[in-house]
C-alpha cells in the first residue's frame, strides 16, 4: 500500500489537539511545526529592543488624508451591495459554539445556506459529470478543483450576473479516491495536480440580493492548474535563479499550487498567494532550501516520481522550487489572458496579498509569511494608480520597493509570556518598515536584487525583522485604512531553544493566536513607520485567562481561536474565519463578526460554524444584501472514501444514494442568505448564461441533473448522517 493510501507516519500525531488534525498538518503544510525551525536567525525580539518612551495609542486615529481600499470590478464593495432589496442589514443573533464532532454547517436563526459549487462540478458544456470512481486528470482539469480557500464574488453591473473566483490549496487523496485506486501513483498524482490551482466560474441569480447558481459553460469559466503557463515579471524575471531545463529563459512557469488566501485589486484582477509549496519538492540540501522548509526526504505525495521538475536533485531542475512561493495575478474577466507571477513582492509562503491605494495613487500591497517566527511584508509601487486605465494598473505590481516589518513595544519589560495586560492598559507600540529593495537596488548587504527577491526570507533575516506568530491574512480596512493582521498561532513560542514572548506576540505556546491592528504613520499608505496595538488575544475566556478583547467584557464574547482569514463589511466591521481550533476550545471552526470602534470594539459574535474536521476560509460579506459567502475546506479530513467523516454538503448516505449523488465530503463554496417568513429563495434554472425568469424555476437549481437540488440546505444534515460521520474510523 502506498504512502498516500496508508499514512501511519504522522509526526504531528499527539501534538495536534482538538479539531486540528495531524493529517491536515501533513497534507496542508507538510508538518511544518514538526520540522526544524526554518528561521534560525538571531534577529532581536522586543526584550532586546529599547521600549518606546511614549505610548503610541494617541497616534492611532486617522490622519487628515485617508487612503482608500477598493476591491470589486467597476465599483466599491459598498456600491456593489447597493443593489439589495432595501431590507435591513446583516443583523443576527450569535450562534452557540458548535462541538467539533458535529457534521453540519450551522447558521443563525433566520438564515439558510446552500452550496454554489462543489469539488468536481463540471465547468464547461463538454466537461464530464463528476464521478469519483472514474476521475482522470482530463476530467478534473475541466471541473471545479479541490479544497477551496480564497474566495471572491465579483458582480457585474446590475447584480444579476458575475464571476466567482476561488483558490484550491491542496488535496486529500484518501477522501478523493477509493482505496483500491490509490496504488496507481501516475493517475492519483496527475488528478491531484489538476485539482490544485484556481477556478473562475460565472454565476447568475434572479435578482440582486438573491442566492446564486453557477453557470456551466459560462464564457468566462476557467481552470488554472499546474499546467497553465504563467508569465514571470519584475526584477527577478529571467534571473539565473529561475532558469530550468524546461525554461532556460526563466520567464515562463507552468502552474501555480498551494494557493491559499488572496485579494482583489482596485483594477478588478485577483491576487493569489502560493503558500506551502515546499512540501511538494525533493530538496538538494542547500541552505536556501532549508530556510524555505524544503526537505531532502522524499515528499509523501511522490510527485517527483511522476514529474521530474519536483525533484531538485536532478540536473536542470535545481531551480524549480524557486519558481513557486510568489504572488500571482489573474484577470477573471478574460479566460484567454496569461496570468503573472510578480517577483517584485518577494518569495515566501504567501498567505495572500491585499492592496491599498494612497491619495496620490501609490499602490501598497501587504502580505504575511505563514510560518511560525516569520515576517510581515509591504510592497510600494513605483508607478501610480490611474482610475479607469486597467491596462496601466495591471503593471503596478511589476516595479516597486519591498519592506519587512520590525515592531517595538511600549512596555516590553512587562511581557512575561502569560498574556497579562501591561500596566499602560494595552499591548501596543510603534514600528518600522525595513528596506529590502529600494529604487531597483538591493538594500541588503551581500545580496543582489534577484537574491533578495528569490530568497526574501534570508534578506529579511539580515535586515532584522521581527519574528511573528504565523502572520496570515493582512487586510486594510476600506473605511479607515487601518491594517489588520491575523496571527494564527505559534505553539513553539517560548519553548526550549525557541524565541520567547514579546509585546506583539505576548503569549508563550500561543495556541489560540491573536489579531494586530496597525496604523501607518499619519495614515499614509507609503509611510515607513507605523503604530500598532493588539485588537484581541483569541481564546475561550472560560478556559483561557489571557483571552483579551480590547477591553470588551469577556463574558459577552463568542469563544474564538486561530484567526486565519479576514474581511470587512460596508459598516467597517471586521469578520474573521478560523482554522484549527484546539482542544482547549473544543469547537468547530467558524466565522465571526468583530466590532472595531466605540462600545462594540472587541465584541466577537459567531455567525456560522463549518462541519466536522473542516476549516472556514475565504469570507465575503455583502451585508447590504444580507449575504455571506465562505469556502468550506477539508470537511471530514480524517476520514476515507469508504468511511467518510463528513457528508457535507449534500448529506447523502450510501443506503439512499441516487443517480449522480455521492456519499462523501466535497469541499465547496457556500452561500448564506436570509429567509423571510414563508418566502422561498429563487434560483435560476437550466443550462444558460442568463438567469431564469420564472419564480422558483425548477427544483434542480443548477445546470444539469447532478447538481445541488434544493433551495435551502439547512436541516439536510440529519441525525443519521451526523451519527455516521461522528462514528467513522479515522484513516490513520
């Protein structure tokens, strides 16, 4: 039996606690926490840096010139949502935390949910219907990919049509294939390669504020996989460090993989971060590869046995790993366009990238490096944003300066790792953006421009950046310009031989994570100094005394752990989705609303919970339409094809499996919508690139006979399916 078929060697077994699965640790990030620490630099921590003399909290207000953040094709998010039906905003009663053994998508009273699109749904008119018993690389390349992550819903003018853009981060072959097929490495690996990447899918609905259906055969539908050619731009394009046997120019890369979070630009393109690419390559043992977590051990997926470019020990492929770990940009409106890998934003485990535009048109992109003890980065464009000039704006990320963050605490001497609030009443301080690349020249001694960009982690080590607790999503507020940084967790902080706590990372063995609020000096997007404070230290206040919510009464908040992805609504509230709630929480991951101002600052309210074993990703909030969208990733992760630990989203049991129905988990994009009285939501029907006009046009609401069949899915998870999922054997 192959390594894929029987994963008995799970280094995180016994270390991953609660909902976070050791299998997820292996498949998602290659057991990063079990491996050697990638960042062995001796960069200073807050205890080693002189504390700021004055508190910076008084400087956290807006400057006179506020920046803007835009993220929807042809309109701001607020304008796009203005097409709603005039109902009240997204009000809800917070749900109770859901135990981590419940296989259901739980939403508040007054709301229902349905999948828009699921793994394997056919995208093109000639795509085969999904059949997990007969998957081929060709069929998967024309179907919706696996394990959805970053998500956006880009509405066309009028709000009846649009496109859905989604990342596909990684695969779980044990859930995707029957056990007897797992021995066919060539087939399994090639299907998995086709299931990675991104999907662009047209969507339609009967009217603004109504639920969506996806459009099979839509003119903008597209799959981006590991076979899709990407252009390489920026200062490192053509570098010797990017040249391979198959690409001697170093300017064309086949594919993108491990795409995690992302962002939508003001000019309507989508940015996607290549994150845990390291685990797919067999390493050659170089110091540079070790800094990126690339091991000399044979990767568990064994892709290097199928495609030589995943073996960097082979002549001509030494640089192939250098061609991943970038921010990529795609145009969702043009399926014939060539996507781009932007070397100017540096290479590391990009969680994603989000853009802010300053008053003078300078474009700034922020990104976190999702690794324990790694860094927060900022790119500042050389050219200016020009309203309406899309072709010009699509070049803005090609040239600019690159910086990495260094934090200083106001009361560093009081930080003891307990999470106890300092005497000045806040975890806060100031910081600097340390230059890595400025005016096209390296700012790091001993490193050329292409070395800074290809080995950005090493450059940031030399610059003296501050080690953080897994900086993931980084989102500027569209209303205030303030920046919010999700630090998911770091269970190794303060342990033997590891970096100790500091004011921006104030807890040892930080299992629950935290969120930092950062304000650029004078609120200038291109500033080189900033002020910061911790918005919340996550946790269940009933179980974790260090949980902190900016002074909001802890007994009134929803328990929250492991903040991952962030979003905003039109009123400026922060929304957080979580990944890997630990045993100290004991609940399924979910989505939470957080107030940022006034008496509601720090008030955490849970909106939904995802099913057993799943992670909640890609939040999109259109509150004026009372619509919420999430990507449900790896439901039932610990199960197998034969014994599922989730039946999400269709909740079909094997004994009552109809034609085209499958009793297995399917990672999906889900929409949550209001249910007002007896009114049933309308869905367009038939195979068309336009929405149907009839009210409730057919119960089969999506293209074809095998699509999602019901108007609302609340209650589809029955006692029978929940019990079957709860009692299923784990695959390891």
